[in-house]
């Protein structure tokens, strides 16, 4: 794995916010940043008469404009952040597929939630959702107005393999930022119609908290200076994490938790956060 931050960039306001977030991250990690503009050629048929052949849009002139846009964005970023290595590159193909493929060579992929192709009614565009579901490295989705620089790093914990990977990612980010880590572990209370005999909510909360603490043990040893708060709370994981995102600078989750079906590449909690979080969301999945 190359320790490089790949940024999906198309010149949109959301892409600019994502780039700034990536540059801040690079300033802490020392990783180089690569802007990736994915240029999709479309065959335009329209009406074909004598001597008229299908055309291609955008054309070569448009591609040159894109290359200049990316070159200037990378140069401006490097000038604003002395000491950082910033590259720009234009790729050809479907944006989601190309970014998924390129993520195999990156340490982190950063996206704006919607690019130029986004619809106003959608909180997160199809490219962001698709790439997050299929990428080969952690994906951070940033929406315009979200990039808070204060507050803790919040991570969702449920004991699943992807949640354990998310926990490691979150501890490292908290250490880099010198901020506390808040670990949230949601548990589902029994329904109103039937309560198991001997059910004790305090005992259940204590057991869930103990499980979260056990998962943290190794990371506490590796990062003893990171303040950690562990909470075991009854309720919906997605609702609790969305609410916690109001006061966080980053929320971290695994791509699928304990309730995820193997056929689903992205779990419901990850999907809900991408759409509704009030701060940037990192989705960590197995490589």
C-alpha cells in the first residue's frame, strides 16, 4: 500500500472542501496528496444523416481545459501548503469505477459528497456512495460546510471485524489531532411487548461497555496519551452516531457491522452517516 491520499476532484465546491480536508490530513501524516479528475467520454449519436457520424463529447479541447484545471489546483494547493507534495492527474473512464480501481494504490481516498453531476435533492451523490461501498482503502466523505476542526473523533463499535479496523483508524486520527476519542457502542433494548425474564438494562450496558473496553486495550497501550470515553447506549447505532456527529470533527465506522449481510458491501449505518452526518465520515473496510 502506498501511503498517499487520493482526492476525487472535479472543481466543484464539494471537491474543494474535500481537497482542503485532505491537505490538512496530509499536514499531520506527511503523506503526499494526489488529485484525481476522472474524465468520462460520452458518445453522442443524435440524428445521423448523410455524411454525419456520431460525435464524442466532451472533446479534446475540453480535456485540455480539465488538465489545466487540475494542474492549477495542484499547484495552488502546493503553494498554500509548503512542505506538502501535491500531484494532479486526469484519468479516463467512469468516475466511480476509476476511483475504486485507483484506491487499491492509496492509503486513503477523500471525496466530496456531491460533484458537478450531483442532484440538489440528494445529500450524497451516487459516486460517493458507490466508491465507499467498493473502495480498497478507507474512504472519507466530506460535505460543504462540514469540515469542523474541533471536537473529538467518534467511532462506532459493535465488535465486528470492520468495526475493529475502524477503531484502529479512529485512534490514530485522534492521536494525530491531539483530541479525545469517543467510542459509541449501541445496543438494542427489548421491545415493549416482551421483555426477557431477568433482563437488566444496567447489566446489559455494563457488559457492552466491558466488551468495548476489551477491544480498546491494545490501542490504549499503543496510544496512552489519547483520552478515551466509552459509552454503551441503548438505541439505533445510526441515529446515535448522527447525533454524535454534531459535536465531532470526524466520525469513523466500519463498512458493515454485526447486522450486515454478506451480500451487502455497505451497511445501513454507513449509508445513513454518509447521507446525514454533520461532520466528515470515514468508512473503513478490509483491503
